[in-house]
């Protein structure tokens, strides 16, 4: 029951993530196929650089919000089911480890959507919303530093990898150094969070290499 339920939520997260904000907005507002514009990626950077800066900002904000709110809704529904179920232990479908798995499913859906031949976006903003659900303060600090890298030093690619790696590093530091930052975490949570960052870094490296950015 637990494996089946968690697998179902993972699949829902994957298909939810595969709904591309970049594709939908480019098609509905500009009647454009984003795969034929710029890098061909359905992501914020391509929209921002090659179609419209304002639309790019909107796509990024929607992708971030989409990821963050999805995990909040999943948590709310699972907690509600747990409270109103007298014979099914549906609450076991909610734990930080499982929420990480659901978030990874959503991220994979965004970056590797089955409906578009596994050609998605970089997933940076989706990743930001995903990690912010678990580590809001570290992600907030990271976004501030990334904005400095972009606006002051024009280091967009470096800022992207900073967003991938730094919030996870800060989360580890905060967790072990500060008593006020002690979320109730199960075994292996930190390890899974690190693996998630590595997965995201590998996905972005492969995309950048394919586009000849390295």
C-alpha cells in the first residue's frame, strides 16, 4: 500500500512537472514554438534571452511557485487524509524523505518530459521552488547571492550552479552549527538532499555540454 501510494504520487508529480510554463506562455501569448527559438530549450533563460525579458521573468516566477506550491498542496492533502482516515495509514505517505522523492519526480518531469520527447528546460526555477520547500532560508540567501553574480558580474552560468549547490551546503551548515535550525528529519534525509543537488548539476551540465557552452 505504501509503495503503491508513493509511486502514484511520484508519477503525478512527474506529469505535473512536465506541463511546461515556457511552452504554454510562448504559444498562447506570442504564438511561438519555443523549441524553434534560440537554444530550443523550454526554460526561463531561453524565453528571457530570445523572446521577452518580462515573459522570461514571469515564466521563472511561475515555475518556482508551481514547484513550491505543489509540495505544499501534497503535504496538506496527505495530512488531511491522515486525520480523516480511520482504517488506512495514509499518513505514512508523508515524510521528508518521500516529499524529496515527489519533488524529484516533479523536477524530472520538467527537465525530461515524456510528452515532449524528454526535451525540457534546465529546471533551475523549478529546482529553486523544490528546495525552498525544505530549506527556505538557505535558498533565500542563495537567490540573493545569485542576483549579485548576475547583475554585478554577469555570471549567469556560474549563478545557476550556485543555485544548485549552495542551498544544500548552507542547509548542512545551518543544521549542524545552529541550534535554532533543527528541523525534524529522518535518517538519510541529508544524503538524499545532496544526491538531489548532484542530479540537478549533472542534468544542467549535460544540457550545457550539448549546447556547446563548455
